[in-house]
C-alpha cells in the first residue's frame, strides 16, 4: 500500500508567529495585549492595528520565528510512516521565500527539498491529511483536515482540532491503530 | 460545473532555458553544439559538461530567460475558461525563488499570486491537466498530461505531445469542442 501523505502548514503550526506580533504590538502601541483581547483574531485584526500586517512583507520576518514545541520530534516520527509535505502559503510574500527555506533547512533539515511547497491557494494540494491553522485551507481540502489551534481559530468548530503536536502524534497513533484493526 | 484546472510548468514551457545553456557551453568550451549533438539530452548531460548545471544555482539565472513564443497570449486566453496554476520545481534551487517570482510578475502579471506554486515533487499537485517538459512529472500525475516538446524529451512517446503554445491552444479548443458535443 502506498504511504499516506500529510500536508503540514508552517506559520502557527511549525513556526510561532504570535510572539513576534505581540512584541510588534507592544513596540508600536506601548501596551501588551492580553490573550483575551485577541481571542478569535489575529493581532493585526485588532482595531487600529492593521498596519502591523506590513511586517509580513519585510525581509527577515520569517527567518527567526521560534519553532513550535514538539514539532521537530513529532514530524520526524511521522516521516517513518507517512510522506510529509510542508505546504506554506508563501506566495503573497515575495520576501519570505528565502527566509522560509532557510528556516526549514535550519530547524527541519531532515525534510527533503522535494517535499516543500510554497503556494497560494492550497486547494491544489493532493494529500490524505492536512494540518493547518486556517479553516479556509481545510474547507477546500479533499482529505482529512486537522485544525491546529491558534488564537485566531479558537471559535472554529467544523474540523477536528489538535492542540499542539503531542495531540497530532496521538491522532496519528489512533489512525494507525484503527487502520490495522 | 467547476472550472477545470491546468498546471503549467515554467522552465522550457513558459521560459526558454536552452539559449542560455548554449551560450554557457560556448563560453566554456569555445564551440557551439549543433542541435543534433544534444538530441534527447540536456546540454549539461553532454560528456564533460556536467559542471554547466551549476549555473542553475546562481542568483540571476532564472531572471532574464526569454519568454516562450505565444505563451503569454495563449495562457491569457486559457484563463478565460480554466483555472491556471503555474507549477515549477524551484525547490532544488534556493536562489531561484525571487528570480522566478519576479520573472512571472514581469511577463505574466495577469496570473494571480494565489495560482503560483514552487515545489519539488509534482505528484502533490491536484489538477485536470498538466503541461510539462519532463516525463517524470507526467508519470505521477493523475489528470491528463501534455508533454511540451524540448530537446531533451524528443524520444519520449508515452504522452500526448504539444510542439509549442499554438498546439496547446489547439488541444484545448478540441477538448472543449468534444466536451460540448
């Protein structure tokens, strides 16, 4: 049987973006927002803070993001059983390409370049599973979508949710157990 | 009915790569190869010329490639009837990302960024048609593959062949005529 394929998003799934926006917010407005302030939102969706989104277009923004806890270990394990593809909607951000590629080479050098995809509309992706923090990417996906919890998606309830990589690991252990029954 | 999707390769389909390698070959070896010399091959696959492939890794290589004749006009027409996705195996060449993106913005600014994909292994692509000069990309494609003629693929005969963009136009006119019968 061919190995199943998992498409994994980068931002807010493998890479933490919120800490950087929190710092930007504080630097710009002089106050640090509480988690409850941006419940169900991205930080640049708060009133008057649209300008913060500009940072995504700057060289360097994506280069030094912290790695999501447990992602390296769990993805390495999953690669033993699945074909892993990194699928990131980089195309809006021309200046992110090299940063994202270099970040992956630094933190996930065990993922071959053949399995990395920079795209725009993820509906072009053919895989069995997709792990993503954006419901709109899972909406058009034909396989099984897993919503990776992020502050902006906490009110979304149409997809199976994973709260971090240990839950991703548990999900796939369960999938394999059920498949072999 | 949803619009059908066409995945289109860049190098040797939208962008001409051979003229640059011919010039490189001549600059390196002092002789200009005849077309018959590289029949069924890439220029860097000729004996002793493997080193020429290094050029693909240099900044700038993909930025100034000539546009394939008729590609702009035909792709613009196809966009009226189909969803067009540009799918290029850029991931081996980290330094090509910005060049390829800027080249597309210069010559194909009518193609939205959402419809551009930089990848490695094209088997991840879900589309109805794929136009590519590499048989190995069509081998794993689930839709209908069209082999775009290039010097290196002239002996390949497993796929429907298109000799240039006017034949691509004719192929899709025929497809639509047959579909509406």
